[in-house]
C-alpha cells in the first residue's frame, strides 16, 4: 500500500510564493512518477498542474502555471516539491499529490483517472 502525504499549504497574498511538498511511502523501494493536481472549487474536477518522471525528467506543466510553478524531486526518492511563485487568486485550490508506478507519458499524464495513488489534498489560498 502506498501512502501519499502533502504538506506546505497555507495562505498568501497575490504575488507571493509557497512551496508544497509530497512524500509517497512504499515498502517495496520502487520509485514513482509523481504529479500535482488541483481542485479549484468543490464539485469541480481535479485539473492537472505539473508532473515529473521518477528520474526527474521529463517534467510537464499546465499552461496556466507554466513559468510560475516549478516541480522537482529528490533524486531516487519519492519526495516531490512544487515551488509556486507569482501566485494569483485564481490559483486558490486544494492541491493534490498523485503517484503511479507506471511511466506516465505526456499523452496521459494530465488525466486524473490515470493516476493510482493520491494524497488527501492541501489548501492553498491566495488573497488579492
């Protein structure tokens, strides 16, 4: 069983920065492709934010966060980060960490249903 836990959320003013962390624990020692999704409002679908291969490359970003957010991970470990800069009120959401043992190619990475393991989510609030 894989446990996925996010940390680092909170509140910030527009233009500010936050860094999210995620840890996926697995006794097998496998490394996982990992990603961030977010839910902008209750009842809405989770939308793709960014992903990173188990090796650290490639990385993929959704257009709304390209150039502002940076995804990274510790080499050889299932710990991942999302550095969020120039935050805007429209970035307010619950952010979810996802992990999967399979290689998540660019054609499928943005679909939430393709990811097997999820964290509980963490709130990020950006005020104007």
